[in-house]
């Protein structure tokens, strides 16, 4: 025997090109890399699309609106606000004025508060005569002018959130983080540590938590179950934000913490999408992290090219043919320019930890 | 003592009620800023880019025969935002005024936004009152705008003819009109305070116990006080001037 092995049958022989890295990634024109084989569902421009998630989700929501799909917004600004004020006060950033939602725990708790129609008066921070909503602390520049205004706004907001979840056909959620600050008193999960905003708070009332894979999966499943009660036909697209952490609150190097976080989120999203027929996984994380040039010099901000590629793949696979054009068939150049500006102005709440 | 009153449309009420009544402890003179010789009230200087007062207006307010100047300019500015129902009816919360009801059927607009919009309507007021105060050596007073009429039925009855050319002229709810007037008056007072102009609030006699304008002071124009209201205001001004004089 010469010691050589002969493969009688090559189990990879019959696999498509997409199964091979060289054929579908390294030897391919990077602009043509498309990691999706098939999606579980598609939607047309009449179906109601809603979204939420971390800072990267702002990019997606902005582009989704531009491509002319029926992106629902249930908390539009009043006409007394001009365009720049509407942006400053976070109207129309997402389907309701919830601000960035970084963890699935935060999403689930928002859902619960909205449908229990409760907790208008909890977790209200005060700073410089303004009142800050700890559930969405950067929803407006300084905060609310009075406690009454904040509580009333929450009531209106929860009504909008209920409408979003009851009416949507497809919900796109961008998973961002596993680390989050929580309340020791009631386990509320916050987008930003409340201690940042109010010196009168007690440090011992809050703790930094790194959600485990079990916790993420459990929260995600609970959210899916809750959604199915109010909206039986809702479909969900999960995606993981490729944007790395600004900072980690734990002892690891941020690069290590980031990889851990994104890995947990990616695995969970994959597991859940395999388990549920109405949940699909969209690989924006893979696209941006694999192809060179899709992060800018800070190795954190996704470039215009990266977003373009993500959206192209998204539209190719999720939109029904003919529903991804503008009404006149031509891309609106003015709208595209605005979206470029949006990239540089997206609000990433985590950056506040760098500045404090 | 002679007192110079300057204003826009509200001045007519004061002027008319003075003519109909014998006043008191001072002699008013009236300058209607809308008259041709006083327009524009403010213009750019030819020598510099600074804004200056109309020369006829300036001449009047620096006339040394007067004791003081009382302004009632821009008394209707709150009606720009509040008189007609917006296409999207709105309401808002005034901090510290939780006693005021909220109309939850309306779109709630953030207080900071309403404040900004009202400040925008007061930009010209701020400029004019500052120029008036800077130009004269007299103490300058400014009158609080007349309160809003609490009855939409009254307004509709008396303004149907006047507003028939307007597109969809639905009168705003009293709650909203009242709040806008409150905020407008507060911001007007802040501007006066920052310019050392003495702000004279409406006399208490024109209000009922719920702080609504008493019916006897409602004017059929619906955006001004009537002659009886004007008389109360003039009497109140007299009392203020007398108390200031005795200090």
C-alpha cells in the first residue's frame, strides 16, 4: 500500500458553487458575492414592513424607505416640526419612536410595556431640569420638558408600538449587542447605562450584564411567541449588526468581547431561524465582515459601498420581482445623496461612553 | 402726565375707549404703527447694516413731553399659530401647568417645538421692543395681549362673514388657543424682562375665577378685547404708572 488515499466517492462533488469558498467568495468579483441561497419568503411593495434594532438598523430603515416599499411609521412628526427637527427628535428613524434597540431583551420588554399599556412613570431620569426616558434616553436632544409630557409621550408611543406590531407583515430586527445595563430592582434592560444621564441615581441599583446564548434565545423565542399572539401572520427577518462594539464593560479586550458578542448573536439568529418557519436570517454581518473595504478607517463605520451591497442582496432575495423600482423606474439621485448623509449622521448611542 | 401708547390693531380699542370715556390721571397719545408715516417700523440703516427705528416713530418716542411709553405691539401673534385649527389638530403640555387639560384626541407636540414656533413669531416683536427701549429715555411698558375668548360659538357667530374666504377655517379648541396664548404671553414677558421693559399683565378684573375672559369683555372681532376691556386696561395702566411715580 502506498499510503495514498483514494476517494471512491467525493461527497462534495455534487455540491453547488455556493458551497465552495474559492468559487463563491475568493475568486468571485466581490461586488457579486451573494451569500443567500434562498429566502423563506418574499414581499411585495404593498406589504407592511417595520424595523428596529441597533445603529446599523438605522441604515437599513433609511434605505428601505428609499426603495419605495411600504415601510410603516406609526409615530410621524407633526407638521409643526421642520425636517431637521424631525430628524433631531428621532421621528421616522424607525417604525415608531423607540430609538435604537440593542438587545432582544430590550425589544421584548418594549413589547411587554406597550401591550400591558403600563409603566408610564417608571425609570424617569432628571437632568438639568429636563426629564429623560431611560428606555429611550436619546430620543430627543435634552429630554422632555416635564414629567407629564414624558408620561403622555410614552402613552402615545406605546399606542404606536402596538399598531406597528399588530399591523406589520414583516419585521426586520437587527441584533446589536449582548452587553447591556440593567436595573437590579426590576431587571429592565436599558439601551444606555442610566447613570450616564443622572448623577442622583445610585450605582448599586444597576449592573452590567452580558446575555448568554441561552438568555438571548429564550428572549427571542418569547418575543416571537408574544408577537404571534397579536399578529398571527407576522414574518421576521433577523440580522446581526456588523458594527463592532464601541466599548466593553468587561475585562476582555474589546476585540475579543466583540467577537464573542457577535458570535452569540449570529448563532442564536441562525438557530431561531431554523426553528421557526416564519423567521429568516439575513447575512448582512457576513457581507460586511468578509469583503474588504466595507469598513472605513476606524474599522467600525460601515461604508456606503457596504450598505449598497447589503441592500442589493436584500432586494434581490426578499422583494418580489418588479417591486424594487421607484414609480418612474429611475433611482432618485436626490434621495440617494440624503442617504449618504444619513450614514455619517446615524446616532450610535454607544458613542456616549467614549465621550463621558 | 402724558403717556404715549404705541401698537398695532389693539391700539384702536384703547384709542376708542379713551375717546368714549373721561380718563383718569394721565393723558394718552396713540401711535398706530400700521400708519404710513411709521412704516416700515424697522429698517436697515443706510450707513451701516444695523436695524433702526422708523424716523417718525423715533421722533415720537423721544418727544420729551411724554412721561413714559406703553406698547401693545404684536398682541395678536399667538393667533397666527392658534386661532384656526391646524390640519392636524395638536395640543401640548406646558411645564408647571399640569392644571391645564390635555386633549388626547389631538396629536401631542413637544413643548420645545411649540416654544420654538412661538419664538419665531416673536422675532420681530423682540427687535421692535428693543429698538423702542434703546431709543427712548423713558421707561417703556408693554401690555400683555388680550386673553382669548373662551367660547367657540361666539367666535363662529361673529366671524363667519370675515373668514368665509379662508380655506377650511375651523376655530381651534379653547384649550389649545388658551395654551398658546399663555405660552406666547410668557415668552413675551421673558423678552421684555431681558430688555428692561416693564410687562403689565391684564387686570384681574377681566377674568372669572377660572381665569377665563369674562363675557362682558368679549369683542366681536374675536381677536381683540372690546371697549370695556380697553377701559379696564387703561385704568390698570394708570394705577401702575401712579405706583411707579410714587416710588
